[in-house]
C-alpha cells in the first residue's frame, strides 16, 4: 500500500513539474562562469528538477547504505551474545 502511494506521489510530482514547465515557453539567458546560453524556461525547470531528484537519490542511497552497514555490524556483534544465551538455556534444561 505504501509503495503504491509513493509511486502516485512521484508521478504527481513529475506531472506537475512538466506541466509547470510547458506553461513557461519564454527564453531565458543563463550565465555560466565562463559562458552564457539561452534556453526555454521549460527546459531549465526540467533540468533543475531532474538534478534535484538525482542529488536526492544519491544522498538517500548513501545514507541508507551507511545505515544498512551499521545494522549489519550491530547484528554481528549480537550474534555471539545470542549463542551464549542459547548455550546457557540448554545447560539449564
């Protein structure tokens, strides 16, 4: 259920970004450090949106991988303690 809502939310964000972009056909001049370029505003909005999504995915992947690694290490530390408890329980019976 959560995955379906997540997909719907992402689809709505994409649709709203492209609708917003299509309503802005004006040409805009972009000045870089060493050059400049003239692009339609819709293209600029789309590029910025996609860059934001990519940066967000990269940061999320990094954080989730760190948390998974930490979870793995903590489970590995707990494994010997669980084995000791099982051995103690078997000796008591």
